[in-house]
C-alpha cells in the first residue's frame, strides 16, 4: 500500500515546522526528501520561540494610572478620537453650496442581515434620518429627495424638497416595513435622473446610495445608464455595507471624473455613520462651466401674520395658515423657508441660510497642539473657562506629564495618538488663545468661528494698526486667557 501520509513528528515539532511540512505521494520506500539547508533551519528554530508566542495583543499595551485605574488612558483615547474628527483639510476651495441630492436606500433582502446591530435596515433608517437633519443643517439652501430599492423596482419615498420635516415624516412611514426582494441599481438611477433632470445648472446634481446587496436585478444594460449619468453631470457616491462590488466601483469612478474615493465600504456601525455624514459637506466644483461666476436671483421675504381673524392659504401645500412668507416678486405665500415659489419659481431664502453655508467656502483653520513649553501663559480655556492641567515646574518632567500619562509607560502610548495635545490645550493660530478639546470640537463642527477672533473687537479699535492678528492684545492681558467683561 502506498504511503500517502507524512512522517509524524509530534513531540518535537513546532508550529512553523508543521507549516513547512509537505506531503508527497510515493512508493512504500520512497518518502520525503529535504535539503540540508532546511534541516539546519529547523535546528535553529528549535532553540527560539514559536510564532504564536510573539503575538502583540491590544490589551497588553494598556497601562494603568498611578491610582490603579484606566481612567486617564480612556480619557486620552477619547480625546484623540475627538481630535481626529477635526484634522481635515481646511484649504478654501470652490464648492457647490446649492445642492440637489437624491438619497437611495437599499430595501432588499440583503438588509435583513444582522452584522450591524440591530439590523442593516434598522440602522440604515436611523442613520438616514440623521443624514437628512445634518444635510439641511450644513446645506440650508439645498434640496433633497429619497428613493428606495425593493422588489426589483425603485420606490419614490419623498419628492425633491427643501423641507426636512417632509422627508423625516416619509422615512418614518417605512421604518416598520420589512425589506424584501432584489435591488435594482438601474431602475433607481433612472428615477434619480428623472428627479434631477429639471434642476438648474448652477447647482450640483448628486446621488448617494446606501447599498447592502452584492447583486443588482436590472432590466437592461446598466452601462448605458452610467453613460447617461456622465452626460447629465450627475455624481454618484455609494456607501456599501457588504463586500466591494465591481459595478459600483465603475459607477462611482466614471461619474466622478475617474476618482473612486466616493465608493466606501463600512467596517462597523460608527464607520458607517461617519461615511454617511461626511457626504453632507458640499463637493468641490470640477467643471469649468460651474466654476464661472454667475448671478442667481433670490428673494428674501419677511414673515407676515394674517390680520384679525382672517386666514390665508399657503401656495406650497394648499393648507390654511395664519403666518407665512410672501414672495417678493409675485406675492404668493409659502409656509416655510427655504423654498421655491410655486407661482414664479423664485428661490426664497433668509439671510441666515446664506450665512450658514458660508463656512464651507472658508472653513475654520485647524487649531494646533500646545506643548508644555508654551502652556504656562494660560490656566483656563478661553471660551468655557475650564481649568487646564498645571504645567510642570521641571522641564525634564514635561514629557512625562499629561492627561492619562504616568511614569509606568502610558506616556508613549498616548503620545503616539495623532493630534493629541500633551498639555490639553489647543491654540488658534490667528488670535493665539488656548482652548480645550470640547471647545475645539464645538467651534469646528457647530460654530465654525473662533470665539477668540470674534470676541476681540476692542483690540482693533485701540490701536491695532500694525495689522496684527485679531485677538493678540486681549489674549495677553489676562493670565488665564479669559476675555475681559466690561462692567
């Protein structure tokens, strides 16, 4: 009988030897031949460690504080995560702040998977509601529509509108319905083309797809639809919940001038949320036609109230209302802004809507980390007056001091986290004031303005004639960096 099994070396063999052990078929007397170099390599390995003994485990790198807790290390990593969200490119670029976007949600059988808790579908509907709120918060003069894919067809959930309440109400009606059937990318994209066909040329045309399936049930050639999207200047972005699909990569690449960075795969729930909310930032203008300066006519109506017991009808919903906004051109009344006048088609907005879109064109620059050598001139946050950690007296101890660091070795771990300040201070390069991480996060994600630069108006009036940065005079008057209050 032919010997088909290899020689067994059970007691002296290591894991690497089992990996190198090759089995070949032969006669009863003919067995495995090894070179002299392999034998010497084995003899060397027997005196060393096995491969599994050198595994680096993440919990081995956790170092306790001086009091025996992990509070400092956890706070340091949480602070680094906050900081990482802010370390984005702040180069001023021309962006399309008037956007027309269609959100496409996969409602097929693939969304029943529970690799993302509680399920793909429930998580997607929850994040879709957050996306709608954040989209209109960041793009108040833009419009949105929502489309679903199920049973091989595209389902219109909400029409193109600038009112977030309408979209949220329509999305809530689909939460309790179970996903079913196959998705159809071609049918969804054709419906998106129809929704974006009549949008004006001064705005962007975008499609965002949340795709959980690995297939698409299309009635025709989807490549013809992709070519039509390129001709209509429609950009497509896809957030995948499963593996990467070739047709999705081709779709995003061709509709974004060869850039396939708009196709991403979510690794977990938090990553899924970050990918989706990142699309709320307006895209960079690429085409020369959109880069040319052009005038856009808009109306800025005032809020009016019906006199006495009279009542009016809003032209947008045909419902009775006592208050609303009258169009500055034709006098038609709408109940909410921003909106497009149903009578004359004039875009009606408020001045605050333009102000909220302005920060995308000139974003607030990232604040820099403050080392211990420059941390002595501030004792509290300039904005919220939260107390900073005291600077060490000895400069040699400065490298070992900080939040969540001790002499046992936690300092190198937290020091390797990108963007984390050792002193807990972050400085604005314009005004020079120091802020805490929470104020840094609030200023860049919500306020979009530096509190130090905006509050220091007296410095410019009291002789700041040399063109110095705003906030320098006031920032140096107080020891703790807090602004002065007039009596």
